[in-house]
């Protein structure tokens, strides 16, 4: 449901400009008024040997990912300085955030990418189409309607094994897209090397994960079709403790701790097209999310979140007007069967309706807007909206702007969970936000290539922020926040070289205390390039600079110190590939090429340099 806030896409050079696929239809990228990056998973895997969603997101302007270990370990995503629970995760428009997690944030560290998908990263408010959680943005993984396939495998240091495959196409009336991925590593010691030897033993924290997806559409007749979307993924990871050492209150090794994160998604629908301009869809399904932590054989924590939904969607498209809308019913449930907390079993119903419109009053002006009303139990009827405009000044010049509102309903766990460390707060209120952005795009053909330049200014004001109060042991509404900044990017697409450089400035603070928000660097830089040395040999590189930022810090004995500034760091990766035949390619990749030692977040050690090699076959 991203239609109302679609935007300029920074794509791989191998990927031609395409419409952005959404639940409410396809909208031309060049006519969108807000910011979306579109990442082709197949191109990322081929050019950069990227398999995880987290690695892909680290390349997007305005996005920061904080990882506590290898794939499968907890990872949080911050978009334009907003909180990690202000980012909605979706698969083909299906909401994935679990109502059972402590703050409703999605576990971005557990996702692998199939080459038959793309990733749409929307930066800005999207509650007018998605409802709750989408204050900072939306990460939407979309199965692609393309033909072909690929299988790949790699082996590397640290006991690393990776495999992925996908196939997509059409057989008669059936259109299909199947994909899968697997990754395993013995890992590294997630405890920073500066922690004194008494609290560490060099024990490595490993992980393994898999993901499977199936997307089918069958044409029953010229104007009727049925579809199925399914996703299953699981990640297991080892981690260390914050309750270790002689005191029992230190960051220390613990070889018995591990977690399991599972997600299952299913949607079935039918679409009718009574006229060329009109489509009607009725669909329903469910999302089940389970998370478990163990200390040896003992289960120390477990949560189950589920969402069942039914929705009706309509789309009317003519030139120059597009209208789309829908009605959604959801039932959410949170179950906490065992842990240090008391058992919890709660469910709530939610009804929402939205309307989106986009029109072209003139050949140079595109206007869009959306409005949505939701009825959440205990929260009244929040109404959100957004509006945007895009104007072509001259050939190759576009200016755009958008404004909108958004909100975040506290999760069932945030309101009702009870333990020795948490007291329920049923009176917790929703967070609300107002956002605005303005941008300018310059595109020009230079010789045999194409240069694109973009500059964007953004600001989000959030009211009634939810934070944990250590005195009352409750989640409470504590105040307001402001996040503002700028994104600058340049992209080059040529016959032999494709490259992009992006810089982000972020100023995020609590307006009540004037303190900077944690884990939001003021300065961030990313660069990515792919160069065809010969017709067979290509070299790709990527660079990510994360600047200084405030964080929760720990001393060299693993004791909590408080909030303080932590050092910035650089990540460099290099990949080389050689076409052995027309369909078979060998590749070698190196991550953390400079063997940089850093903590992101503070208290968690960085991955060492890793070399892996593999083969990729496509058809």
C-alpha cells in the first residue's frame, strides 16, 4: 500500500526504470512526490554478493541499521532519525510487524533476500495507506513479475555457507515466482575485544537462517484471476549476556544463550476486472511471528504474535486520473506463554479504510493525495493524510514535495506485558507525527551514460514518544522529538560503469530535553559501484561511513556507563566476478576489507574481515 508516497528510485544500472509495484497498483516512478529507493535483489547478489536485507538497507540514504551480531541476531532500522519501531516491514504490502514484540519493531536481522524480489524503501510517513507503525517509513519486499531464474552457492571463512535460488515465469494461465535462500556461519565473538579477559573467552556467536517464498497467479478468465502469496523464514542465533561476570550485571560471554525467530505469511485473493480501467480485489490471510530465547535447554522467553486480515481493494485508472482505495479488517493477538514475565494473552480488532488519488492537471504537474481512517480498540479513530506534488521545470529537471501525518499504536506487549522488569500500562497513548519533505532532481545524458543528481530536505515532528521508565518499570509517553536533515545523492549509469554516492545529514533530538536521540549519526555516507573491466571480468565495491553518534555505553569490564558519544567507523567491501560461460559465473567477495574494529551498537563487537567464494548460474 505504498502508492500515496512513491518516489524517485535509485536502482542498479542493470535494472531499467520500472513502475513501483504496490498493493494498490503500479505508479510510474518518475511521477512520485516522495522518497523511495528501489533495490533489485538479483543485482545486489550478482554485483555485491549481498544476501541479507540488512546489508541491502545499509546502502540506502537516510537509513541506519544497527546489528548485534551475524545474520539472525537482533537488528534495528532507523529511517531519517525516527525510532526503530516507526518503520513498518511488509512483504508485497502485507504488514509484518508483530503485536507481541516488546516495542512492535520488526526483526530486520533475520531476513534473507531471494533474487526474484525487489526491495522498496520508503522514507517518510505512510500511515495514510498502511495505518500504524509507518511514521519513519516502510520497507516493502516485492516479488517481481519477471522471467528467468538463478542458483548460487558460496563458502567462506568463519564457517560460512550460503545458497540461494529463484525461478519465475509463466506457464499457460499460471504466473509463478519461487525463491529460497540459506545462510550459515560459525560467527565471531560478539563481545568487543576491549572487554577484559575475565569476562570473555573468545567464544564465537554463530547463526543459521533460511527463507522460502512462493507467489502464484492464475487467470481463470480474461477478467478473473486468483493469487497466492506465501513466505516462511527462520533464523537462529547465539548471543552473549548483559547479566554476567562476577557481579551478575556485566556485559560478558555466555555460550548457552540462543534465540529463534520465525515468521510465516500467507495470503489468498481473487481479482475481477469488469472494465479495462477498473480492478476489484478481495483477499485475506495471516501473519504468524514467533520468537524464543533459551539458556541451554531452558526456555527463558517466548512470544507469539499473529495477525489475521481480510481486505477489499479497488483501483480505477484512466489518463490522467488514478483512484484507489480499500477497506481492511485485522485481528491481532499476542501470546506470552513462558518467560520471566507473567503469561499474557490479548487480542484486538482493527478496521481501516483509505482512499488515494493521483492526477495530472497538466503535462508538467502531477498531484497526489491520500486519506485514511482507522478504528483501533481503545484508541478512537485516528485519521491520517498526505499530499504531494511533482513539477517538471524543464527537460531533466523535476521538483517535488510532500507533507503528511502518521501515527504508531503501542503494541499489545508494550501495554499489557508483566514481569519483574515491566509493569502494564493500558493507558499508553499512540505516538503521532507530522512530516514534510522537498526535493529536486536533475537528470542528464552525458555521452553514453546517464547522470542523476538529487537533493532532499526533510523534517518529522513526533509527539507523545513512548519510552521505558526505569522508575515505574512501565512504557510511558515522555515527550516530543524532532528529526530533520538533508539527503544528497548522485548516480551514474553507463555501459561499463554504474555508481552511486549518497550523503545524509540528520539532526534528531528530544525537544523536551534537547538531547540527541540515540544511535542516529549526524553524518552518514555510502557509495556503491560496479565496473566491467572486460566482457567477462567485473569488479564491484561498496563503502559505508557511519559517523559519531550517542549510544548506551559500557566500560572495559562490561559495566553500564550511561549515554555517551561513540566513534564513527568505515565499512568497505569488494567483489570480483568472472563469467566462466554464458550462464555460469564465479565470484569472490571480501567484507570489512580494512579489518575495521567498531561497535554498532556499543557493547557489540564488529565482524572481522570475511572472504567467501562461490558460483552463480542463471537462465
